[in-house]
C-alpha cells in the first residue's frame, strides 16, 4: 500500500518518534471515540511538514490535516490515509505592533491569555474554544460576540503538495458561517496573524471570565464531545430545535444528546463513532419531522464505515 511507502519515507526523514501506524484516533480527538488512522504524523517543524505533504502528494495518498482534534469524528472503520497532526511544534505566539502572530498549533486559550497579558482586546470570545489557531482559522470558529474572520489579518498557507507558502487576508479566505475556502482547497494553515487593539486589562479579564462562566453554566463539561454537533440553521438554533423535538437526553449506545445543552452530543463512556453517527441521524430525522429543518453537522466526519488492514 502507498501508506507503507509514505511511512517508510517519513520514518527516514522525520523519525519514528513522530509517527504512529494504525493510530487510535480516539486518543487524539476530544470525543474520545472513533477508529484508527493508517498513519499519523506529527511534524516537528515547517520543513518536516513540507516534506510530509510532498511525499503524500507524490504517492497520491489520502490525507487529513488535524489541529487539536476538537471538531473531528473518525468513523469506526478508520481512515485509510495519513493524518497530519499540527501539534505543539508549530505553536509559537509572537506579539508585534499590530497584534499577535500565532503558529497553527497554538491553542486559542493560550493566545487569548497572551492577549490579556499584553492588554490586547478582540480575542476574548475565543478563550474558551478548545481548538488550535489553525483549526479555528479553517473553521471560522466563533462564540458570543466574535468570530475568527473578524480578528484575522492574514493566514499563512502551505500548498497541499508542500511546494509553496503564500498568505491570504481574511477577505480572501472566503469566510462564511463555520466555513472557509480552505475546505475546498485542502491546503495547510501554518500561522495566523491577528489584528487586536489596545484595551484595559481589567475589562479584557472581566469579559473572558463572563464568557467562560456562561460556558460552564450552559455547556456540558463533564463528558467528552466535539462542541456543538450541528451548525446553526439560518434564523434558528440547533439546540432549540432538538429540544422542541423532545430529544434532550436521548441516547444510542453510549452517545447521548446532552441534558444541559441539546446541541451537544456527548460520549457518556465508551461510545463508538457508530453510536454517535446513529444518534446524529436519529436527531436529524426527528428534527426534520418536527420542524421541516434538516440539521447539518458542524463536526468534520472522516473515515470508513468498514474496517481495513493498515
Ligand atoms: C467543549 C467544546 C466547546 C467548543 N466550543 C466551540 C465554540 O464555542 N465555537 C466554535 O466555533 N467551536 C467550538 N468547538 C469546536 C472546535 O473547538 C472548533 O471548531 C475549533 O476551531 C477546532 O480546532 P481544532 O484545532 O481542534 O481543529 P480540528 O478539530 O483538529 O480540525 C477541525 C477542522 O480544521 C481543519 N484544520 C485543523 N488545523 C488545520 C490547519 N493547520 N490547516 C488546515 N486545516 C486545519 C481540519 O482538517 C478539520 O477539518 C468546541 C469544541 C468542544 C469540544
């Protein structure tokens, strides 16, 4: 299989310690559920990442870029390709005149903490989102009064065959609600430049505390999840529609619609991706019957239904 060729090339150039064969994706995702990836590589720097993307392109192997794994579900049959994990090696956070520049692997929480420390306002909304800068810039993550598209100045991007690095402004990223044009190009975000403004540290801290306590009150923090499972339908809320269809607390296997926030599907312990996806389908069908609205998952779902030999 071509994944074996890629594995061998990567182990020679990058080292076995940055590689996993038959990787259990439940260990890499916030859902703590799902199948295995044939190969998972965590490059240690941009040069290694470029090499990995080049080899993957040359061998025409399917690939998936992941950040912190907080918006991903891998089907139980596993992923027959290479998962490229943008980990802590690309997580520098640099303060400059115009704001903050963060490596794709930097966690939003850490960037928001740095912004607070330096008295920069604009990123308070993101402090409680558990993703990386790259994942958030790709998804156009948002909460409360903010969205990544409004604080991003430029995104540094690597072409998916590793050949070229270029940058796009926020306007050029084709942002919409939880979408960006990278969903079609499948390129890799290397870093994100954020435009923030000077503010009062006390006000920033107060706003972050307020958002975080609202999150604690309204969102299930006691069970693994991938956040809101469904996108917000125009003019409505997924959680409200699910609740109105009488689905709060409904479960399939160990996957359950959260009692606290019906927009979340949670893993109550040992849920499989099959449980989660069957519950997703059930919720979609019942909500459609009840309201005529078809909910679309926000969570990125990858992999195969049936198993494979890595
Ligand atoms: C408890 C909880 C609360 C949440 N609350 C919110 C919320 O309030 N608002 C919100 O918007 N989301 C929320 N989320 C979802 C999630 O945290 C965000 O979507 C986040 O931006 C995903 O970042 P990540 O690094 O985990 O990306 P991943 O889950 O690893 O990947 C998500 C997508 O981004 C792509 N991607 C990741 N990194 C890169 C990269 N460097 N280059 C190119 N593509 C990349 C992946 O291919 C994938 O398609 C929540 C999740 C949890 C578990």
